C-alpha cells in the first residue's frame, strides 16, 4: 500500500490508494485501506491534507513546516516551500495556552486547467 504513495508531490485519496493496492492484493478492502491510512497518520508516517470539500489526501512527506498549494477546482496538490514562513509568529494571546511546535501554510487557488474553464 505504501508503494502507491512514493514519489514527489504524491497526495492520493483513500480510493486511489485502494485501487493501487488492489493491483497487488486484489482482495484488500476499502475499509482495510482506510484503517491502515488512519493508523499511519496517527503514527506520523503519513500526513493528511484536508481539501475544502472535506475529502482527505494522504501525503508521504511528513515533518514540521510542511506546506501545500491546493487547487480549489480539481484538488491538485503540490508541496511548496514559501518564503517568509520562518517569520510567522502567533501572538501569545492567540495561542490559548498551547506551545506551538510547527506551522503549516496552505495556499489555495486555481490551477491553469481549472482557471481555463471558469
């Protein structure tokens, strides 16, 4: 199942992971895929990226300060390294007693293909 998530800018849905896994193990169920993905997210082995419509994509690249560019039309996702993130500060009054450990920035827009159809 993890082989489906290898490569750069890979952000697959559970259905896409399921389809790839079935090529190797035809009897694997979608429920097993969801359970495995959720366990891997809980263990920190995968990241979960939520799209605006509530669907999730799974990202093999994990770690602090991991940022994304997401198309709001088709859901295309890229890993990005924006400038200036290291200067972001959350004022103490907005931390609600939490110790901030990492920052995630999500840019949303329209890819050229979706913008062409607007």
